[in-house]
C-alpha cells in the first residue's frame, strides 16, 4: 500500500495525529484499496494558513502566467488518466470507461479555464463629472474551500479548482471521506504544474470535524460545495456567520418528458444513459420519466428489454456496463425507497432487488430497476433517488407533464423529447430547473452554466459564470484633476 497523505504547502504530509483509515472497494468490500491519512482540526488550520500565505504570490501572477500553469495541469491529468481512473474505479465503484471519461473531462475543464484566465478584465466607465473616471476591476476572492462528493469526485473537484485558480485564488480541498485517493493523486499532479507551494492543499477527514473548521476559519473567503441538500443547508448556515460567499450544487430529481412524436429509439437511449450511468449516482441523472399515454406501453416494453441486458459487475471488468452502489448506506437507502414505493402500490416491472449470483455477494450491487404505478407521495418521488431505480409515469397533455415535473422541491435539470418546437419551448420556459435539455440527455457542457433552482443549489458552475464565482467586483473612482469639494456646496 502507498498510504496516501495530506497535501499541505506543496508537500505530502501525515496528519498531525497520524490517524489513518482504509478505503475499500464497493464491488468487493473485503478488498482494501489503500490507506489514507485522516486530517484533524489542526491539519485544516495549517492548510488554510498555507493557502493564505500563498495568496499574494499566486494572485499577483499575470492571468497569462496562471493560464500556462493550468495548461500544464491539464497535460498532467491527461498523461496520468489511466492511473487515476483505475484508482477512481476501485474506490468509487463506477466502470473504468466512466472513470476515464471523468478524468478526461477534468483535463478539458482546466484547458477551458486556462483559455478564460487571460480574458479577466474590468472596464472604464464615463461618469457624470468630467473630472472623474470610474473603473470596474475584477479581483480574486481569496482563500477558497472546495468540499467535494463521492459520486464523481475528480470532475466535481476540478470544476471548482480550475476557475478558482484561474481567477488568482488559493484553495483547500476537502474530499469525500470514502473517495479521497483519486482526488489526492490528481491534486498532487496539478500542484506540480507550477503552482506556488500552498496554492493548492488537500485535507481529508470527516465533514463534521475538518469541513466545519474549514468553513468557519476566519481566513477563508469562499466555500464551494457539492453534495446533498441537507448538508448544503448546514454549509450555508455555518458560512453565514461571517457572511462568506457560498456556491452550492445540491441534489436533484430531474424529470424527462417523452412525447408521442419523439424519436423513440434516441429517447430510450437517453433515458438509459441518463438514469443508469454510475449506477444512477449522478445529481443530474433522470430520476422521473414521464411518457405520453399513447406510447407508454410500447416504451415500457422496450426499455424493460434493454435494461434486462445491462451487465452489472466490478467496474474493472471490461464487460461491466454498471458497477455497484458506492456504499452500504446507499444500498440500504435504495432498498428503503423501493420498499416504500411497493408498500404504496407501486409495481416493480424489472429488478427491485440485489442480484442473487455469488459473484455479487461481497459488493453493494443492485439490479437496474423499473417501477410503474408509483404514488406521488412515495419516497421514489419525494426524495432524491441516488441509485439505479427509474419510476415511469404516463401523461396525456404537455401541461400535465410540466405540472408533475415541477411538483418537487428540487430544480436541477430536466429534458423534453419532441419534434414539436412549440412544446419544446413551452417546457423549456415553464419547467423549474437550472437546465432544460431538448432532445438531448442530461449532461453538463463546459461552455454553459450549470446549477439548480429551489433546493438544488445556489450559484453556477462551468462557463463564464463559473469563473465569476471566484471573482470580486470592485468600483474605483479617480478624480484626475484633484478638484476640491465643500460639504453642501
């Protein structure tokens, strides 16, 4: 075992209390992937101190110089993508192709913000007094905390790291306790791309210990968090004590509406990809499927046939199309949600249980599942379902489908499948979500802002808006002639 450590001030170091924990493979919980140091409150403090001390040196580099560092970081991620992807699959559970895509997307995000870094600029403003000139300037926020989840740990870290560093901020990452290895590996590569020591730090540990210290530390100016909604509310509450800037990417219960005139096969492909990739553990995956009544049975029959062919297994197995759930807690929660739906009258059309074969007995596997006749008050509808279970509903009118789509506290993503432009535009304007895809499946684009409405989050990631998250806007007024003024003159 390599025994992963913390990353503080450009060095790989043990935690001050020398505590370590084992990271286990969700496909076989008897397999220890590696050990990692567990950070403490004092480790969090020294990471923040390191970031604070490095801020002046990094922020005063020119945007073009920062751009070059980000490009080197992207090259490093690409060069090591296979190595990082293997560790990611072993600690998280997703298939190796999914892990490779995640690392490659992470590198692409660094390249995107490397391109934006030299464009950071203010503007000159003509004021009413001809002797005065106004300027709008953009400044880095300061020390930033990135708290990342376990489902897509590397890419959801990099959508924070890349724009934060491009803007001249320094950063401390707190990875999820169960998936720190790939994040640490990626951050060590990024740190060596030319960042001043302390510009990027990583502290592992419990959110209730390390996370709360990072959020409340007086030297921290901003927190960027991705995770479940209830934890996001806690983050927001703690940050409010010092009125710190917060961006939150939280849970979702994304609807997909499929109209009778949609491209039938493409819609089925999209539903399968959007629901069952990463074993359904994606914030913007389709979690409620609404199908027009006239094609409902045909659609149900076809998608059930396709789901039955999904090969589940260890993510490192090249024949596996879907890996396990990430943890015992996730498995138990999915079982509880399905049990609740069945108790309320739902029909399980396929799946609804763990596989029986011996090869799956030591992992957190769950069959891809289809449910119909689902009660609107069941947990499959009212909660975020972070697993391979897809409830399918029928509708008669587009207004009915939109109303049902909006009947949730979440508002992350949505999609509609139709050849009718009027229906598409109506759904795009009426569905309460941060993104609506039309005849396309739920996947963020680097060039477009991504984030939720309602309890799905606050602020945007990706695109220009993602960069603005890490910049302060300041007004400057210059009196060029030094004209004196008298009070009430």
